[in-house]
C-alpha cells in the first residue's frame, strides 16, 4: 500500500513533490509516512480525497513553526506541505488575496513597495499566512488592529472530504476556527504603512506596577499600536509601548507617554529585543492566557502562587493576552496542578487559557488545546 500511496501522491503533485517522510517530518513527536506538496488548491483537494478514501490522517504544514502546537495527532500518514501554494493577487487598496503557503514576511515586503502592509506580526519567524491563520497567531499589533482572524474577510480551503470551499463568515469574519481541512488562500485587510514608529519603554518589577502604567497610558489621548510586557520571572521586567503614524504626531505622543511614566522611561526608534517574540522554548510548556486587562494583575499573582514562585510572562498587557512559561522540568503532574488552579482563577474572571505547546513526551499527557480554542 505504501508504494501505491506514494505513486498516487506523485500523480497528484508531480515528480519530486511527493516523497517518503524523513526524520524531521514530524508533528508533536509523531513521524509522518509521506510528505506531499500540492501546487494548487485542486491538487490539495485531490490529496484530501485520497486520504478520505483510504482512511488516512493528515496535517497541513507551512513553515512548520507551529506544527507541534495543540493536541498531538493520533496518527500522521501525510503532511500536506503548503510551500507551493504561494503568492499574492487581486491586490486592491483595502484587501489582497494571499496563498496560504506564502511567508508573512514576503507579503510584507511586497506590500511595502506600495506603501502598505498587513497589520499582523506573528511571533513565529518564518510563519506562513496559513499557519498564522490556523492558530490565530497574534503579535503586538493585535492591540490596535485585532487578531489576524479579525482582519480576514474570507478564506478558501479544502475540506476533509476533499471539496474546495470558501467561507465568508458572519459580519465579514470567516469561521476559521470551524474549518477542518487545509487552508489554501485568504482575503486579508491591507493597511497603509506608517510613516514613523517609536517605542517607549520602562523597567517594571511587579504585575501591579504594570497595571498602573498601562492604566495611565489608556487614560491619555494617545493611540498605541501595541502595549507589551516582559516579566521574565526572575529579576526586573520591561513594559513597552509602540506608537505609529505621522512623524510629528508620534514624536509628541512618545514624549507624552515617557513623561507620564517617568522613572527612566526611554524613547527609541527600534523595538526591544524581546518585542514580538515568544518567551518559551522547546523544553517549556506554553500557556496562552486571555483575560480582561484589568484582571491580568490578579491572574499573574495567582499564577505565581500556584507555581510557588515567579513565572515568566510576556504579551499584550493592553488587551490581556499573554503567554506564561512553565518549565518542562516541573513534570506532568505539577504542570497539571498549576493549570487547573489557574483555570479556576480565570473562570471567575471570565478569562480562559490554552496549553498551546509542550515537549512531545509531555503533550500526550497534558490537556493540550484544540486549535479552534485559539480564536
């Protein structure tokens, strides 16, 4: 069957674009059997029809930066590599159609030539449009522009049955969370490229201090594009704010924020090194937390109490969307205890959490999130 399956995949994708999986072709520690690279949505549909007919499992892969996220697959017969689903077309003043396998950085570079951008900044370096949308991966710009899903007018995808479909969703927002299949393209909102950018940063030491400083900014007549906090768990942290717009407007707003923050606040034309990057590594358990900003302080202290010490937290303090880091060395039982305790705190505040990533040997024993829970 393996030879006949490979032959069928080669027939669909073409010679050189379907092959037996290698050691690196894995998802959450499970190695695939084959890798297929369709060049069109029609080819992707044929792969999924083949999988459905033969009862095979599959998982889409763009850059592979988040292929280990969420619930580990029970089986993995085929990785559908979207690298050949690449490009941008039907570019208008307010939207552009982008193929799912296109790196976000490539889209940004092409749009910049026309003085435009996507108002997204996924922390995964090398992230593709499809990978970003599949898990609603947001960076600092979510504060002003919302999540990538909120900036998507429609998506085209191939269902698990192998049919090509388009979802416009309600109120212009597609139901990406409900899609079970492979994203092939999306109609994304395009924004003007800002003339100037300034970051204002200040050292912080406690969640309470972060809350006070964020509240002071939101009370002012400024419109930040992002408000991020980095509390590494041990030692001091940093709160930083991004302002974008016309040069004179940005300069004035930055001076206003720096004056209000005092205490050694610094204005810079480049981002802090940690800005827009995840705080966790391969050996960590990553927990995504979403709660109203006014409750973030209480949640951070509760997390510290549950863990028995300071926990590294980084993310959007202005919208209450952060990631917390639980070292894998804590072990499965201890991580479960901390997650359960934090869930109770969040339920009381109408917040939620998702265990998005963990070492493969732990992921099979932890309550990992389903991707639909990331929207």
